[in-house]
């Protein structure tokens, strides 16, 4: 795979076995694309120069001074110089956002801080990116709840999948009962009795 410009002219010759579109990255301060070269993944600039050395099995988008990288089947985090900051010990890991990143271990998902410490214990089937800053939607055994950034339970894991009604308002259901919940104020607006 390679890249062409909007006129169809080849700008980067086909040489990659995997290539995503270019997008601007604030950590790097330039437009980059994720590619795979010789079975290793990394990022390139539009001039085909590599942002990082191609030495990882997989990588996620650099953010907040770190990049999630996979090596020997485990994920960890490296800095701009590709120095290991958080050990390669996770089954999966996402990019940092607001000082936290989703990570998985032993088949369960949680949230870690910039030191690699669990702030939301890895005990959920799935943790979703923040709906609002400081809160995460979690799923366990097909039921949903909300936990805070310190792992505190805001809403117990008992609801069917929430439906966003408008902005910060969500429709929650338990059995045949419904409620409207404001994610910002963390209060029920209305609950069926």
C-alpha cells in the first residue's frame, strides 16, 4: 500500500502491508498515518519519513506524551523517544485521554493512570471512553453502569444499554422501568415509579 494525492498522483510509493489515512496528531504536531512495514507498525509523516522506529508489533495513536505499543503479545506505553514508561503487561491498551487510558488484563477491562496503576479496576467486560470527563460507561454480563475516574460506582451495573437522548441526557431502563439521567449533574431527571 502507498498514498496518492487528491489528483491521483502517487506521493508515497506502495511499500506498506497496512496503511491508514493521514490525520493531524497534537502530540507529534504534524499530520501522520499508521502503517505496517516488515511486520512492524509505526507512524509516518506525509514525506514518508518515520515518526518512530518500526519496532513494535502494533501501536495506537500517540497522545499526552505517550504511545501504547505492543511487543511480544503484550501492550505497554512508550514516550516520544520510544523509551518504555509503563511495562508491557496488558492484553490491550488504548491511547491516553485526560490522563487515563483503557487497558485490559486477564480478559477484563479497566482504566489506568499515567503511572500504569488501575484507577478503575479491570473487572468489566468492557469500559467505554468517557461520556463526560471523569466518568465511564461499563458493561458486565450484558448490563451497564457508570463508574467515576477513581473507580467509585456512580450507577450500579444493572441497566440495559443506555440510549443518548440529547447532549448529556440518557434513557436508562431496568426491566420495564425507565428513567432519564443527566451525566453531567449525575442526577435522575425523571424515574418511572
